[in-house]
């Protein structure tokens, strides 16, 4: 009886705290998505603003250099805080990353939104943790709930949000002990965002294709191309970041140079398709066979330059763009339905880049329906394995090698240089 009462009390506590985090995350995401849409629409009506992206880089870089030194780590700071029980994530992370990301999109930078939502969610959750004076163990659970609530509310995928919050921190291990607060925060966060009147993109439901030996062979080849694309993006992004810091130590000047390069590419190509989120092209990839076969590569280049230079935002939506367009390009040669190939590519590129194959397999279902599931799961896992110990989040910890034995001590991916390059 006493044990049952203790369990009920713990459950009630987690539901209450998870719901609080969910409301905060959902409200923050609603404001962010509203401002992001307004900024995108304004830019599309005033394309001359893209020419001022270098000036915006100077401004954003100066603000972060002066006021954001403690939060510049972004998602990697969140991961390190969860593992190392570091200082409280500054509450100013939420407004600064929100404003910085909106400005990046307003002036045409190629970036996403997941990083912003995750960082806002973690910042808000950590603020609640410190206000409630939670111990380090419970604080970790709250941070996971913040990540789940932020991810779920910004994409409208609550179950994928839960799994992402539990899966992305440690490669090879899922933090099941944080399941309840993460689940509550994700569901409540998504409901809160929708209650504020925010809607999400609607994707074409996937065609049904039965598994067969030939189909499995096609997906193996598909996964190999996905892994190559993901590896190229991660290595190019890290190269630009590291080389940029050496050649141009000051963040404002690095961002200004990155802005110049993005503007130059934009004018050279003569199209706006690779600026901002690129959601219209993602949706188009599901039904239009005339999408350029090289579209994924150009989005890869635009995004690597934008984020590598220091502009704010996430990687997920650009990775969705790359994956959907890559699937579009591979559908014909491999004899796969266009909508199915686009959906699988969209999920698999992000899964392999973030080491979250389970979360993205489920996210594919939430976005395009159950027909995609076996195919997305197979390709996500294969691409995840083929990508090796690489990640868009280099602070992810490795406790279990993808193809090797359990490591004697937990290490960050960024410390596994030899294995990363193998």
C-alpha cells in the first residue's frame, strides 16, 4: 500500500511538472513559429533584404559575442548540461536564440527551427528545475522533458518528440527513466502550440509498397547514398566551423563573410529556393518529378555555410529538404514511388545526422502515415550505421559503439576523432 502510494505521488509529480514544461514549450514554440512565418513572408515580399544578410551577421554576431558567450554552445550545451550537471542554462537562451533565428530567416539564411525549439525548451525547463530546487537526477529528467516538449511542439509530432528527447543525448542508449515527464511535456507542448492557432505543414501520405528481396536491395543502396550525403554535410559543417574560427576569430566577421557567400550563391543560381526553411520545395519533392536532381546538394551547401559561419537556427528542416529532394532524385533510378522515396529520405537523412533512428522512424509515421514505417525504419537504421560516429551534435555521448563493443567509459563524439574519421 505504501509503495503504491509512493508510485502514485511520483506519477502525479511528473505529470504536473511535465505539463508545466509542456505549456511553456508549446507557448514558446507558438510564438517562434508565428514570428518565423511572418519573417519569411516579409522577406519573400522584399527580396532585396537578402543583400543585407552580411550586415545582419555582423549585428547578430556582435550581440552573441557580447551577451551570449555562455549559451553559444546551443544544443551541445544542452547535452553537456544533462551529462555533467553543469550550471543552470541561462534563461536568456530562450529569447536570444528565438530572436537570432528569426533574424537569420528574415534576411535569407538557410537554417532550420529544431535547434531553436530544443534550446528554448531546455532553457525553460532548467529554469523550472532551479525554481523548484530539484536534485541533479530530477533535473536531468526535466531537461529531457524540455527537449521533448520543444521538438514535439515545433513539428507537431509528439511521440517522435518523446523519443528524440530520450534518444539524442546518448548514442546507444535510451533514457527510459525520463519517459513520463518527456511524454507529458511532448503531448501537452503539441496541444498548447495548436491551441494558440498554429498549424503545421501537411505532407502527402505515402504509397504502400510490400517488402521483398528486391525492395530491400533498393533500400540498401538508398541508405548508402543517404549516409554519403549525411557524412558530407557533417564533415563540411564542422570543417567550416573549425577553419572559420582559426582564420577569423571574431564571430561577427565570420558571420558577415558567411552572409556574403550565401548572397553570392543566391545571385549565381538565380533562385530563392535554397534560402530559409525551404518548406515549399520539401512538399514539392513528394509529387513533382521535375525537382532538380542536384537540389539536395545545393541546400547542403547553403546550410553548411549559413550554420558554419555562426548564424542561428537548427539543422532539421534543411536536412528534411536534403532528404526529400534526395529521395525525389533516387525514386526514378531505383523504381520507387516518388512520395515514399521522398518521405524515407526526409526521415533517414536526419536520423543518420542526429543518431536518432527510432525517433525519426516514428516521426515519419506521424507525418506521412503508417505505410512508410517498415521502409523508413530499415533505411534510418542502415544509414545510421553507415554514417559512423559522426553527428550534427558532436557533444553526444557514446556508450555503445554502433558496430563494436560497449566502451569502457562514456565519451563525446567530438573526442572520438579517430573513430569519426574511420
